[in-house]
């Protein structure tokens, strides 16, 4: 049995249901013959469920432990987790906090997390942020 | 060690916040770059008009004016963005006809009264265009055929709920026929489908059918406007044919609602000059737009009246 | 004679200067993930208005060709496509780089991109009108079949497990339904978020899955102090031998042909062309098992494909005035600003200008060839930094790039979420390709299927009466089953 695989299959089925159930209450096709907005999501989510079940059976028969971690992976797990959280927090704060301070702090934090020396870290985070800001905001006119 | 780092970070932050604020001179406008947001992709009519006007205003005001595209949801993404910006005159938006339609369409809660218009630049008529091999040579022939065969004539528009969808529906209303509406992703795609013979009619903007007309693949039967278009001087207008014009596209500029009056006055003046310039009139001719300037107060009134009209009409089209 | 004047015109110092400026800026913008060729051209368009048409267009043509080419550089080096068109180049390009053949992969990218660009320019110069006429025959019904044909590639890009690939492929199709749909203007799964009205941005999701997913995977699995390139960079064999190049010619000619047609069809671009070419080449290859594991052949067809699209798209744009893809839509705008309307009349009224454009396409590709081959040694050296530095640089380039597509924080958040999804896909050995393909083609398939049914009042018969659609359906079915039939027959013979 492949536990991680089965979780993936389970999530896929849940997503498919999440798309399928609201699709049934969407308006029907119009008089001129075009099928309604629910038509396509219902068909596709059915296909997802069918293939998820087939794949699920394969995973049940499989005899592997996917998440047998190596030593490096065990050691890196906290770093990975914090990086993921940082990415999400950064993207959510992006529209709230101005670009330059937010980016300098986030890069500084990540560099610290990855064990960079502080001199290198502070120069790198400030210079990189400013260069990115100048290129994107001043030259490419992105609204940072 | 960490303390030093913290201090350094703070110093940098303070330096940058000072830098970002820039020179803050009271009572003088403008002193820095003005941003104009376009709620559509680059290359379309909205984008071209905005960039052209921006270039003119730039020389008048002496500050850089930067046009950025923020497409999505018939301009509602850009609309919501603009309504939340600082009302200091440095944030502006191109306000197309869709700004009066997005609320009744259920895309956002914003409407023309949520923004301050500073001037209307032009109107955009629909053209009734068919393939060169189509059996109809006049608008009347097309309507006669459509009347005899209800629901059989396929009319391409730029998407359900888009301006040209209502444009075609407006033609149905005044002529009393029934079309089969086929939504496309944008007016150019509908014009292409007519060129390929996949649908019968495209009721889209004049510029969108121009290459096909010039190349002899398409013929324009009517302009849905009171007067003829400079682009197609031989094509009769709805006014001449004796029909009412129900739906017309338009484009204006706007700023967040609470922008101070003196700033609005400066922008109104500069944009008014740019819109009434010969250069812009030439551009309009090239794209088949109808130049027509309205000042801040008049454009506000016009946009709000349009919003009332769409609020009444859109539910009748039974979109959902 | 016209041609000589046209080519001589490109070598005017100012025109040539702007052409090179275009190529260099295109190379920079194209390499950065999220900054697409469309954006590169959009940014330079206002600048080009200050110049005379020949100079302005030299710059735009340079940027367009170069940004598509350089999208492959980041695909090869950091597994993040610089532009959507180079998505399929990650499949083999990144594997090659991991094996120490980054120089070879970059040179293959340059050589075949330029070949694709030149072949498509020849098409543009010789039979643009018939080609554009043919492209017009693609209506909604044919589009739906093209999308369906593209979806059969899900099996090819699935790697070892087709079932897993189909599962995520259909998940991708499902996610493509988010947003306001064009047919009934109904809001699906937007949860009241205005940012989701236009659906999940394909480029943002792609950057997340490929770029962020790869970085997270490295953070999890590797020792921190390592330098980026683990495998020893091979010094020999970085410049492909003539023999190797010659062996790749047939597949690439075929890929170029497919891609020129796809490019000419309005609304279908390099992303679809490169993935279809890759899938098709894999099906026809003698070594399909190498595809996705670092096949030079696989990489070369994707490179040919995305640049061959340019000539196709330009064909439709110039001869009919219809945009063949997003970039040519902007080019139409700038042509009109210069007082020229693209379309058949352009060839008659402004013939010298059309010839100049074609000459510029040729020269731009040659400049890319020289520029690309000379700089290919520098790029891998840029990666000779500590892994941790690269992680931060790639992460933040992806962030800013994803935001820059539409100035949208929704895109940014979508990128972050799919980045984490990409990591789990990698851990579970689930391929990214089918998901991206589903997301890319879902809208095309659904909208055109429903548009066709709106046109025909609900009748499906058009799919079986249109010559193009029937032909494509047959090709799709045959190419889906032929490889397994052939291998089945071979096995039988062997066992006998």
C-alpha cells in the first residue's frame, strides 16, 4: 500500500467533488443549443474520479513506502516547511506592505534560514531588492 | 551581530521610505509620474487610445505618464483596483463603456458614481459586417432574410455580456428580428470567423473588421451610429436607415472619487486638450472611432445615465 | 532587386543597432520567468514609436524572436520556462543540464530555435497567402478538435505512468474552468474574488509548478553547501557535432511544419506548438524511451517548434490583419500607429516594408545564432554559485515575474500555492506536464465546443462533416494507438 499516493488520490476525488457539486446547480443550456456552464466541469470531474479510482487501486497493490526519508531530508524538513510558509506569507502580504521593505526582510530571513553570513546577507538582500525594483518598476513599469 | 544587522536594516528602511515619498511640495500638481491603468490587454483599442492620449498629456504636464495593463472581467479587475487607490491625481484609469455595465452584469459592486470622470474621449459604433460571398448586399436584405428565418442568422459578438453582445441585441430590438448569438473571445475573433465563413455576421468595432474589408474578404452593410463613419464613407448609417441607435461603445478617463477639485481641474484641462487635438482625431479616423469630447461634469452625467440604462436593460437579456 | 534593397536596408547602422538592442533586451526579458515575449514586445512598443518605422520594427522583431529563443535558457538551466512557449523545453533540457550537458543543451536551443525561425520566415516570404487562407478554415469546430488533439499529448508527456498523467491532466482541465466563461458569462468557482474572474493564470501556475516546485524539492533533498551544478560540467561535447545535427534534421523539419501551421492559426501559439511537436516527435521517434530523460532530439524539436511559430503568426498578421498570437496582436497596434494597416493591401501598397520585415526576421535570427553560441558558455557559469543563493534568486524572480504578468496579486498567490503543489507532485512522481496541458487547453476546448454547439443549435454533426476536423480526429486516434500497436507487433515477432 502506498499511503502518500492514496492521500493524493483522495484529495483529487475531493477536488473533483468540489467542482462537480456546484456544477449541478449551475443554469442549464440556453435555447440556442449551447450546453450550460455546468456541462464541462461535470464531465471532467467524472473523468478525474474514474482515473483517481484506477490509480488508487494501483496504489493499494503497490508495496512501497514513498516517504522513507533520507538523513538529509529529515534534516531539511523544518527548512522546507518554513520556506513554504514564508512563500505563502510573502505573497499574501505583497499587496499590503510596500515592495522594498517586505522583500528586504523576506530575503534577509530566508538567507538567515539557509545559514548565510550576516554581512553577505544584508548586502545581498538590499542590493538584490533594489536592482529588482529598479528593473521592474522603472524600466518595465510593473506596479510594485 | 544580529543587533548590527537589525540596525542596518532599519537604516535602509528609513532611507527608502524617504526616497519613496520623494519631493512633497504642497499645492503643486503634478510633481511625479502619473499612472494610467487600462483594464484590457495591450494592443486593443482601449490600450492604443490611452497610450496615445498619455503621450500628449505627458508633454503638456511635463511628468512621465505610464500606461499599465490590468486586464480581467470586462475591466472590473482594474476598476476595483482604481477605486482603492490614493485619490491624489497620480492614479488614473481608462474608463470604457463596460464601467457602466459591470454592476448590472454582477461582476462587481462598483458603478460610474464610484469614480470621478475627467473627460470622455470618443464613441465606438458597431459595424454590421458579412463575408464578401454572403447573399446580402444591403442591410435591408439581411434583415429581410433574418425575419423570414428567425434564429438562423449566426451573429458573432465579443463575448456574452460584452458590449457587442448588447450591440447585436440592440439591432434585434429595433428591427424586430431574432439572431443566433455566438460569443467569441473578443471582436477580432468574431471578425475572423466571418472571414472563414464559420458564422454569417459580425457586429463588432469598425477597426476590428478593417483589414478584412480592405482585403476584400468582408463587406460592411451598416454602421450602428447616427452618422456615417469616415472609415467606410459608402456604408449607410443606422440614422439614415431610420433605426434608433441603442448601444454605442465609448471611452473616457477617470480618477478615484475623492480626488481634490484643483487636481481634477488640471487633469481635465490637459486631457481635454489632448482629446481635441488634431493628432487624436487622425487616430480616431484610422480606427473608425467617432471623436466626441465631453468635459468632466458632462462625462460623469453621461456615464451615470448609461449605468441606469444598462441597469434596466441587462436583466431583459436574460443572461443567467 | 527588391530583396537586395530590403536586406541592405537592415544593415543600415541605425537599423542594425536597434535590431541588436532588441535581441539583447529580448534575451534578458525572455530568460526571466514570467516576463513573456508578449510583455517584452509590449514594453518596447512605446519606445519604438519614437523611432522611424524601420528602426522601430527592427527592435520589435529582434525582441520577439529573441525572447522566444531565450525562454529556453531558463527552461534548461533552472527548470522554469522563461516564456510559456518554452515549457516543453524543460522536459529534456533540464535533464541534460543536470547531467552536465548544459552547454550542449543551450547550443541545441540556439541552433534549432534559429533554424525554426528561419524556416518559418521562408514560409512567410514564399507562400504566406495560401497559408493564411488555410488558417482561416479553422473555425470553432476545428479549434475544438485541435484542442482535443493537443490533449491526446497528455499520454505522451506522462512519462512512465499514463494513468497518473491522465489523472492530473483532467485535474488541470478542471482547474481551467475557474472564472468567468465567455459563452454564458457565468462566474464559476470564483468565490466572489474579482481577481479570479479571468481564471487561474496559466503562466503563473506554470512558473509555480516548474520553478518553485523544483526549488522546494532541492531545499528538501540536497546538502546546502553544495554548488548548483552537481554533475561535473563536461568540457567535451558541448558543441553539437555536424553528425548529431544532421541526424536531427527530419524530426525538426516535421516539427517546424506543424508549428508554422499552428502559429498561423489565430489564437494558437508557441505553448501548444512546442508541446504538440514534442509529443508527436516522441511517438515517431526510434528512441521514445529517452524522451523526458534528457533526449537531445526531444529538446531540439521543442526549440524548433516555438520559434517556427513566429513566422506562422506573422504570416496571418501581415497577410490577413488577424493576430496569430498575443504578440502579433500588439504588433498590429504598432503597425497602425505607423499608419499602416496589416492585411492584403499591405503587400501591395507597402511591399518594400513587408520585404524589410522579412529581411529583419532573417537577420534577427542570424544575430541570435551568433549571440547565442558565444554566450552559451557564460550562462552555466552564472550558476556556479552556492545553491542557497540560487534558491533565493529564483524564488524572487518567480514572485516578481508572476506578479508582472497582469499586475495581479491573485496570480502571485496562485503561483505560490501551485509551487507547493509542484513539490508534492515531484515527491509523488506525478508529472507536471499533463496538468499544465489540461489547464492550457481546457478553455480552448470548452469554449469552442460550446461555441460550435451554439452555432449549430446543439448538433454535433459538424465535427464529422468538416474535412479538417475529420482529418485531425483520424490523426489523433491513429497517433494515439499506433505506437502501442507497432510495439505490440514487434514484440510478437520477437517472441516468435
